[in-house]
């Protein structure tokens, strides 16, 4: 909030006290609304703006006192980096690599093999390698979703639904030809997780958006290309007429998801594990969490 | 009145203020101050944890909206909150009535 010099500083201080609560954004938003309402009312009555900020902050209370009081109220969970979330960060990066690797393996097979220019055995090997890479990528993507959930101290109802859908999609993706809806479930699951993580605002938002929207973007590409009237090349042989469309959609989805996994992974991996500073509000919160 | 004196009564006061209808935190605290003729002197920021506690225990429900570019959380009494308010108000009436009965019969000490 650019117009509130002192209030902004106060809120930053309060945020630093409450940074390990999963609901920190909601707490800060509520405090900001209160302080700005007090300020605006005072200014309306003729108080000078800086003085109005001082009075508003004085009435609200010292940040450490308020943070201590807020630390005692229930929260969804601790939003702390840990050794497991840091390790999950490295695995997320490997997940991104596997998404790309699957596509790289499939491109020669998918783009050339239908026209019979590749050895059949070599094509089969490429398919198997690509499929294995994709399965690994799906598992590591789900692991990253779990790490996001843990790191945010829970992602709420929407995020949990997204996690469950993603998990089911990963399981169904193994024998994908039986469960045709797995791609849709994966797109929806990752999308819901992305929305929940975006709203919590702890993870950097751009990678969260790309991770959440990657598979859906691939789906959108599929829809657009399949409705094209001639400008997108189609294969009409034994591999099915949507084959080239499938390949384009999977490529777009894989690249966008991989970018998201790289971003989220780099963020998770770059954090310091909590536990190095068990003082103040964190100690209070952890003590409360452990006692329940 | 000090925060210590209010301790233990804050939940009842917040429920009573919200019995008029849904309010956001600032309005709750403002109503609390006005109705008590500014007698209640608490750091405003420490009232929010009590609202959160009441919400977590199911006495209050809340919803977020956007007002003037700011996110605003509005609280309202739930059925459980209404029930609790009724019970607590009755208990308070009995308690304060008993205290008044005792005080009316007491001889006040002189200060000189």
C-alpha cells in the first residue's frame, strides 16, 4: 500500500513475526484493513495523514504484543520449510527434466515413425523410454504438489481436492489407456492446487501459475488444433488422425509444467529449514501445535 | 477499564456486539468502544485473536470481500454462537445480580 508509509512498515514487521503461520496473508490483510480504516476515518475528521497513521498504530498495539496474541489463535498449520520440502525441491527439478525428456524421446518416434522412416525396434524403445520418463515425471509432480501443501501448512479445501485429483490422475496415468480421463483429472487437480497456492501467496506466484496451468494449457492447445480447418498438419494413417495434435499438446503441457517445476523446485530447494530460530512467535506456535 | 478486567468477558462482549448483525473487525471494535462509552481500553490488535478463536470454535462464521481495493473479513453469529450468547448472557445476569445484591448490603469503607 503505497499511501501508508508507517502502516506498511508496521505490517511488514508483523508479517515477519507471523511468517510461519499458514494464514499469515489473511492475518495481515485483516490488520491492514483495520489500520487503514482507522487512518481514513481520522483523516476524514481532519487529522494530518502521518499523525493519523501514528494514532492508528498506537491504538492497534505494539507489533510484538499483537503477534504474540495472534500466535495463540488457531491456524491451519505451520507453514515452515523443512528438510523434506528442501529435498522435494530437488526432486521437483528432476521432475521437470523428466517431463522434457519424455517429450524429447517421443518426438522422433511421434513425428517420424508414423511415416515409416525409423526402425520399428528403435521406435518401440523410444516409446517405452518416453513413457517411463512420463511416469516418473508424474510421480515427481505429485511429490511437488505434496511439498507445496506441506510448505504452506495446508492448502485448504480447494488445494486438498486438487491434491487428491492429482494423485488419482497419477495412479490412473500408469494404465492410461484404461482410464481415459486421467489427463483431464491431472489438469483439474494441478489447476486447483495452483489456485490454492497462489491465493496463499507464500510460494513465488509465477512458477505456481505455470505448474498449475501447464496441463490445462496443453489441453487448450489440443482443442484449438483439433478444431483447426487445415492450418495444423494431421496424420491420417494407423496412428490415428489426432496423432500430431496429441504430440503438440503433450509438448506444450510438458514444457509449461517443467518450467513450473523448475521454479517451484528452485524456491523450495533454496530455503533454510526452520528450527534454526525457535524464538518468539514460532516457538509459541510450535509449542501449541505440539501440545495438540 | 483495563484489559485484565475484561479478560474472560471478551468473548461474551464480541458475541453481543455481533448479535446486531454481521460486522468486520474494525466495526466490531468500534461498536465495542462506543457501547462501553470508551471504557474498554484494549490494544485493538489483540481483539482479533478472540474473533479468530470464536470462529474456530464455530460461534462465528466469516467471509471475505473486497472493499476499496482492500480485502475485508466480515464476521457473523452462527446458530451455535446465538446459543452461547443466550446462555452466557443469562449466566452474566445471575452473576452480576448476585454481586449487586452483596454490594448493596455492604458498608463502603471511608477513604479519609
